[in-house]
């Protein structure tokens, strides 16, 4: 996918997906933009959990914790954060609950929890985002890529939570690339080359994920930036 950006010298920003390992889809994308049912199932899990939190507030956490809860039957576990970075609930590691993890970074230096909490500042009540990071789950020798869908939930008293779930088995979706290309194009347009290129080169930024990289071409097709 290629996006053109207005500048002194015309630029095109694109993502090249490399070695993602996903098979060719057998069906076109559905209205939500997703191709694979596994991805859609993860989104439904989070959306339903967010709806329960919006109704019951923190009381929903007790439902998540029940052994026979539908949220316990999924291979992906839920996590919930406050906008401050405090972990309000965690289905994978209860020891994280109550801790402020805003400074947590993955193996590449990506500020994972900070990216999660940024969703709270978006104006939409149901704002959401996909976040990609390297995660050690205790069973693999090396950290592996994890794809987490996170969305905002607002309870009746106005309290905001960020609820999400992730999986290391999510396949590369076209919409993932489209969103990141759009974000890279906005960054280049709004911040200029020096700032944008510094961010694009940073392996700990949102622009490096699932073995993809960014390239930028000028109007003559010359590469200005490769990560």
C-alpha cells in the first residue's frame, strides 16, 4: 500500500510486509475490514468485555475471574488498565493487578502500556486500536510477537478503562498495514522529515511490528527512508 504526502519534494510512504507467514486469504474482507475469523473472534471477546464493564464498572472484574466465565474459556486472556497506567485486572498474571505499569517496555523498547493508555485520550467513547509488541509468556525461550486489540470502556460514573486481549497467533490483516501507513503519512506531513524519520527508524515505535518495515520514496522513486 502506498500513500502520497504533500511536501517540498513529493513523498510516498508505504509499508512492506515481510515474512509475516500468513496464508493467502480465501475470502475478501468483511465490512469490519478483517479477513480472518480468529482476528474477529478476538475483537468480539474484547467488545463484549468492554460492554460489560460499561454496564457494571469494576464489578465486572469478578465475572471475568469466575472459572466458568466465558472470558476464561478463550485461549486469549483479558487485561484492563486505567488511563494512569495502573493495571485494574489481568487474566494472565494476577500479580500485575494494582501496579502502575506505564513505564513497561517490551524487548524492543516499545512503551506498550503507554500506547494502551493513549486510547483513553481519544474523543470517541468506543475508541480502539491494535497494538503489536514482543512478549515473553514464560513458555518460549525468546519473546514472540503479540497482537492485542484494545478499546475504551466508560462506566456510568464517567470512569474510563482500557480493556484488551492479545494473541501470538493473529495473522497479518490488511487493515493493520493500512492503519500504520496512514499514521506514518500523518507523522511525515505534520512533523516533517527529521522528526518523522527518527520515529520511523526507532524499532521501539509503533511502526515496527510483525516483521514489517517502512519505506519512503521521493517523487523520482528514490528511497529516503528504510527501517
